[in-house]
C-alpha cells in the first residue's frame, strides 16, 4: 500500500490554521479530515466561514505539505422538521462551495441519530427525508465537481450496508460516495458478526468507498469502550487485506487520536498496512 495516514484535525484541539497544520504534520501524519467548525479557533459556526478563512487554511496546510483529504461538514440530513433539515442541507451545500475553494475533492457527513429499535415504518419515513436531503446535496456537488461522502452508522438513519446501497442506487450519481468506519457499523450486540458485516460492506459498497476511519474498541457492559488501534477486537487484518487488494491509496484517518497514543496508532496502522504486503 502507498500509505496516506491521517487524523481528524479537531482531535488535536481547536487551534489557528497555522498551529493546527504545523502540529498535525509534526506528529507525522500526511493528511486530515478537516471540520472547520470543530478545528479552527475563530470558526464556531458554518456561517462564520469566510473566503479569508479558506485562503488562510489553504495556504497553511499547503505550506506544511498536509493534505486535506476530506472536509467534514456534519449536519442533520434526516430530521423530520423540514425547516431545520433544509437549513442543515444549506450548511452542507455551502460546505461544497467551500471545499471547491479549498481544492478539497470530498465533503462528508453522517446521517442523524436514530434509535436502533425504531419501528420499520418510521425508519422508512426518516430514510425518505434523507433521500430528499442527499438529492439536494448531490445536485450542488455535481455542479462543482465535488464528491459527497456519506457514512453509514449502525445507530443512525443510514444504518446498514444494504440501506447504503439502496441510497446509492436511488440517487444514481457518481458524486455520491461512502465513508467506511468499521466501528460505526457494529453494535455491542453484533460485534460477533463483524466479519460478515464488513464483507457485506465491501461487496455492496466497496467500489464507492473513498475514505476509511480507523479506531478500535472492546465491549464492556454492553457498551463500546475505546482502545488504541490493535488493542481492541476489530478485525483489522480482514480490513487491511481488502484495502491492500482494492483501495491501496485511500486516506486512512485515525479517529479519536489522543496526544499520548498517536505515535502508537500511527505505527500500528503502518504495520497493519505493510505486514507481508497483506
């Protein structure tokens, strides 16, 4: 694999663009997922982002030879309240324009929390709200030649690989892609099925995966408990075997990195990706 290992920028804390780019690069990472409202010191809200901010961010990250692999724009695209939902869609479509100005090819989001015991009829209603939102997002993305990355999460509206495949087929645009986070696709009650879930993800969504989020867990008292990568139960050999064969150049973004573990995490990712050229 030609590794491109990075982090969520805001895991380094809210800083100026200059400080953030320098500190992430100095930690040995190649790329970031940048969510400006979470990472940049004087940006508190989507509407705060100005062309001056974007110019400074672009210059500082370029100066440090640090790639912004994906712009994080976490919104609520499947709210039942249409006014609030469409306001979130506006934040995201503004983010598409910002991504274009920054020269970032991908902008990503999740799809709103939804209880896992939600009745199927209500889940379908919420899913149709998501479809409407994503259609609007993708329409703008097509105009600006930007990819929209959607992350399936077991506790959210888009909760399974099958439903994510349905969304891709419904939208029918090559601008809609998938963010793969293995931890987010399993529940404490389904962790024993992780290999089947990941293989289904690769089969149904593999060609459309453009970014991978990496973290690790154990299950204690029926809860996910975070661990350093490689110290948990996630089957990273399975994941990296597939990545090596199918997506050798994809950005690998450590999610939830801490200052006392990032060196270990970075080394472990390299080891997983290069061991026996998996």
